[in-house]
C-alpha cells in the first residue's frame, strides 16, 4: 500500500490532487490518501447544488462549496473531520463494494476502541446506530477511487444549518441527500485517544493500517509530488473545483418558487434555471408599482442564479418602480 498526506486544507485543491493521482499515476499496490480542510460543503456529481445548501448561511459564514466527480449526497467538512480516499485498480476492486474499500478503516477503528463501528446500508459507517461517515465512489478507466469522511470532532450545529435548505423549496430532478442522525467518533474512542486531534487521529490510522509503531518505517511508501505535477494540479483546481460552472452550473434544470408577504404587498416569484442560468422568471402578487414587473424579470433573465449576480442587476434599477415600498435587500433575500 502507498499513502499520501495532503498538506492543503482547501477541499478544492485536495479533490484536484486526488483526481490528478488517479488519472495520471500508476501504482502496483492500493493508494490511500488522507486530508482535512476548512469549513466546506461537497455536493455529489448528480445533485442540484442550490437544493442541497443554505446559500445565505454559507455566504455569511464563508463556507466553501464545490462538487466532486463521484455520486452520493452532500457532506459538510471542517477541521474536525478527516477525509480518506482509496485508489485501486478495477481488477482488485468492484464498483459499489464500499464494505471492502473501507474495511481497513473499520479494522483500525476497532483497534482504537470503536468496537461497534460497522458498514451499514449502501455507503455509510455507523456507531451506536448513528452515522459518522459517508462514502462515495468514482470509476475512470481501469481505476476506482472510494473516498469518505470520518467525523472525529465536527461542529454538528453547522452541519444542520449549512445543509438545511429553507422551506420555500426548489423542485428539481437532482438526486437529493438523505439526512441521517450523525455523531462524532471522539466519544467512542478508547480513553487514551479522547484528547486526540485530527492529525494525530490520521497518524494513528496509518500506523494501524500499516501495522507499524513509527511512521518513519513506512516512509518508502509515501507518494511524492513534483513541482511540475503541482502545476497540473493547480490547473485542475482552477478549471474544475474552483469553477462556478462546475459547482453550480452543472446542476440539473430546476424550478424555484419563492413567495413572501411584505407590508407593501406579496411577491410570488417563479424561476426556471438551467445550467445555473435563469432561463425564465415571472413575478406574481398584489404588489404595486408604476412599471411592469416583467421588465425587471427580463433584466434578470440570462444571468447566473446566485446572490451576487442578482444583486449586480438590482443595484442598477429603481426597484420602487416595480415593488413600491419593498426594499432592494428584501427583494434580494426573496430571490436568492
């Protein structure tokens, strides 16, 4: 087995590194990657990003959003979460066989005191009936990678808020996440591991997986990345994981219905969005204004469906001509 500990705490760069190694390196044994990052949400390949996240909360708290190549549901990461990834040749692995992929992790957790840790359902790991890990899988050519999360000490309150879409629902054909009861691993570890942080947790997993007492013993199994390869990883980072078109624009077509009553009237907005772009917008309601609201709808049609793009249009018009007595901030909050 080979291993690589990613130095970055940016999920986008870590996914780019994972992709580069899978696409461009050949290994005669399985490769395991470990990484952890600043607060971020990663949506599955076939999901509608806007439907999975609370965009306003994410913007207010500076949470990074990206999309991965693999399927499955949306997950929240922070510095209390350890991510892992296994890369194997298809002759040694079967797509969808999550249990075999994550068995080294389960075995290591058992040795660290989490004796009830188990693989459950399609792609989750549980302890005491609660989820501490979700996994996803992707195939490219003759290789498969399976990556997942290990919630050591994640801020679960943020998980609840960041992945909680407000009630004015989006209807789409994207694959929706299934919310489960979640827990952190820390309370289930042996007492000697209770004060462990994520880097120590990672190193303990490596020692258990390689059956060594000192990581220096497995230095020959560590993957090195050259400066030239780093430049190629940077390109993947910019072209894919830090690219709005990939993160939001790749979402399935969807319809947004937003309705709110203000002191000066009710606005009911219906939006059709394709590839992250507003294709159609209609305003209904009992609001007042000297000009037709359809004129504003025309101005907003064809732009990205995100808060900053909508705001850039709203600041150029006199909204009192369309929605008398309703402020720009109120209209912005309604639409985005």
